[in-house]
């Protein structure tokens, strides 16, 4: 393969993203300059937050530019190096191109140790989603033994880690997900105490039943009516971690719901939104702890792998249709 | 005066409170037992939070019971004491009856030093509203020099203190209030940088103009559409202090507005609700600092005083009609 296939964003999604928003092009494999490395993509990550960057509005990250190559989490191999910190054969992870090859000056890529866990985990349980769960739950949620914690998007890459860490901390964990298969996985394989299928239940009634002692911590990946229902049941000094709002990302306008402030005032509650980058100075702590838990078998994970760079847009769209259990990846190069 | 007039809650307000919810009765001046004191009310405080307790629903405080005497902030004089900690003639403050006389066992009342500031301030700037402003702003808001802080309900007992403390911390202070008289007071007497009359302006457009650098801290006493507008302009790591929601207290159902989570996620924002009681172990620190600022002339205040216990319900209702600038009090006994 002498060409570099790349995926461009050619127009901005209105509502649900579709194939028409993306274009696959072929170009030359880039040359590298002093200080740079050439990376061959092995796995790509698709993540819900990318939908926000496609809107073209400046938020916490810069928007994707039209007609440029999309970027996201990549695990790849150093093919060529003019940077003293990296050698050919090194496996690295970083935010790189949706492409067969990327160039990096070494900033924002990190070496992955394949002996700790499979390299795919550098995009999942020991990568950005794992860190997101770790810092959001422990730093904002501060779960205490015996507390009730509710996780929305419980079967996703972040939610699965949140629930398991909460169990490690001695909490009663209630997971909200959208299928029986997801419920079974969470309860039988990950040890969640209770799960709820939000598509089949009246959320407020069901939460009342399943959370008889109220809700102390709510880790919110979803937003919308699920979160509206949770507000009715929060306990005194509850902590609400706003991590994602996947139910709203494809909406052009802010959606309306019952205002949260009065519920919060009734319980002196905390709501804190964050992105994982807020904890950049503590990433190594997170990698160490998550890697240790994985090695000890305390943190389980599942990956959903789509084959082929050309199928990346479809894998991305699948995130918004609830297709994945655990981490959604794209395999770009078959490992040798 | 040998009788004790008392005000009862005889039915629960639907929407705006009215005279029909209250009843003035006369009874005997109570006898006291060992360990108790008899207090003659000098001033009563009326506060927006009381509306919540009239709903009959358990929140952070127990609801007022029907056909019982209402309670609230009182400054009074010890008339008779069978408690070693208090002597006749002492001026005290505490949560006591809407009545000419109250009995206390000494728990929850504190002596007021009339040489620091007029005794009325024990219900205002050096009392519960002052503490509310002090802890909410400093502990949750953590204002930094040069930041922009917006205060809703800016001309009220809490808002006036919030704005002045924020000025002492070197912030640019934007006050939202409901009349030109209030605006003039805030800008000319209290040194607010900018004020906005929410009744006359499109809040979002006006806030955009008046907060060109965005909003770092929002101290919310009001809620509703004013708060909806603020969300559009919050900066990265903004802090939102939910102290009151006076625009919603007379609504039977939670009101709908644009969901806040997406705005918060775009700026890694914090929203924290609180009541002053959350800081009970630090009250003395607050009294000391607020008293010092008042004595130094750094903290100004205004009081709005209605005469006569029988007019307490009317003074209370006035809170929801925006009648008061600063602290709303009722004088029950003319000071000798």
C-alpha cells in the first residue's frame, strides 16, 4: 500500500451524521521533517464528543474544519522517526488523522506498553474513556461506600468503567442502558447491582423503585429526559457529573426540560461538567491505576471492532444508534 | 401589653401568598421552664426561602405545619431567663416565632453585640443573608481579581452583599435588578460596575453587550429566564452559585427552560446549590468578617422596615413583588 487514504469532513451534519458528510480520498504517504515521526494507524477510535466538533462552533475544543482530514484517537506504529524520543516499531497513542498514516512532531502522542494490556485498551479502558470515568467519578463524584450511584450510557466505553470503579468503592450501582443485551452484560459480567432499559420504562417511576434510598451520585453521559428524571431523586449533597449529553448532540437547538436549579436547591447539590483534558496533569496517575485494575482482573472491558478505515463514518454513526457495547473501534491495519 | 400576638399559617399558598393564608391570634404570654428564656421580639425578618417551607413538602428544612405559629429570623430581648447563658436585657438573634414573645431553650439563639453595628444588621448584612452571600460567593464562587461576576436579585439582602464582596475581591460586578431606583442604588451607592433592569431588556442581548469578556461567576438568587440567558455566556471553568430561585417559588410545577448541561459541558462549568446552614461550622468566621467590613465602611446596607407584627404577611408578600431594596424587616417593638 503506497497511498495514504484519509477521511475528510466535507459538510457539517444537520441532525444525525450521514455518509454524505464524509469523503475518503487518497494521497501520497507524507514525508517527515526533522523532529517528526511517521505513524501507521492500527486502530482508530470513534467517540461521541466528535459530533460536537463537527458543528463548527468553538467550544472547549476547536471545531473540525471543512475539507480537512478528521482527527481522533489512534493507536499506531512508528514507521519512520526523525525524533529522538521515538523509534520505528514503537506503538503509540495520540490524537491523529482518520487515515492510514499520520505525521506527528511528538507532542500529544505517548508510547503504549503492549505487555500491560492489549494495545486496543489504549483507546478504551486504559485510554481516554477510562481516564474520563476515573477522574469524573473519583474527583467530582467522590463516591462513598454504601452510596447509590446512577450511570447513564452505562454500557458505553465510559459508563462501563464508571460502574466498575463505583463497585470497587463499595457503592450500589444502577446502570441505565438501551437494550436487554446491554443490561445482561452490565449485571452478569460487570456486576452492576441494577440496570434499567430507558426505552422500556417510565424513568421516574422505575428509578423511584430501584433507588429506594435516593441517588447520591449521578454520572451523566446522556442527558435529556433520563437526566430530568434523576433530578427528582437526588439526595442531600448529591454530586452530578456531566460528562456527555449524547441524546442532545444531534439536536440543532438546546432542548427544553424542567429547570434543574430548584431540585438542586432542595438538596444542596453539586453539578460539575468536565472534559478529560481538565485533568491532563494527572493522566499518568490514571493510566497507572486503570492498567493495574485491568491486570488484576478488577476492570473488565469489551470492544466492538469494525474492519476497515472506509467504515469509520459508519462506526461513528453507530454510536448515536446505541450499537456498541463498550468501546467502539475501527481496525485499520491487521496486526502482524 | 399582656397578651402574646402570634401569626399562624392556616392554609398553604397556591401561587402568590395572600392574607388568607395567615391568621393573627392572641394568647397568653408563655411561662418558661428551667433552662428556658422568654424573648420579646423587636424585629422580625421575612425571607424568600420561607415560601418553600409553606409548600408542605419536605426539602432541606421541614415544612411549616398548618395552624402552627410561623417562625423566622428574630432579633429580640431576653425578658426572663432560667438559663445560665442568658440574662434579662441581652439582645439575641435566632429563628423564633412570628409573635410578640417566644420561648427558647437557648439552642439556636446567639447574643448580638449592639456596639458593632445596629441590632437590625443581625438579621441582614451581619446575619443570615450576609453569611449566605459570604459563603456562597467565596467558598463556591472563588472570585478572582479581574473576573466578571453577575448577580441576580442584586438589590436584595443577599445580592447587595454579594456585589460588594466581589468588588472587594477586585471583580467587575454586573447586577441584575427590577427597577431604575434599584439600579441607581447599586451603581451609585454600592459601586456595582454595571446594572441591568431585567424587566426592560432582552437579557441575552444585553448581557452580551455588558459582559464582553463573558461571565466567570454567576450568583443566582432568581432563576428562570434570567438564568437561562446567563448560561449562553459562561466562560471556561465558570462557577454558578444557586442560592435562590425567587422567580419560581410561587409556581406549583417545575418550570421548563433550555437544559443547562450542554452549556456547562461546553465550558467545564460548576453549578452548586447551597443553603447557609451547610456552613454552620463557620458562621463565626462570617460574622467576624462581615462585622469588620461594616465597621470599616466597606460594606454598606439598606433596610426596609414595615411597622407592626400584624403587617408581617404583607411584608413577606412584598418580597415577591420586588418591593424591597436591601433587607426587609418588620419592627414589632419600638426600641426604647
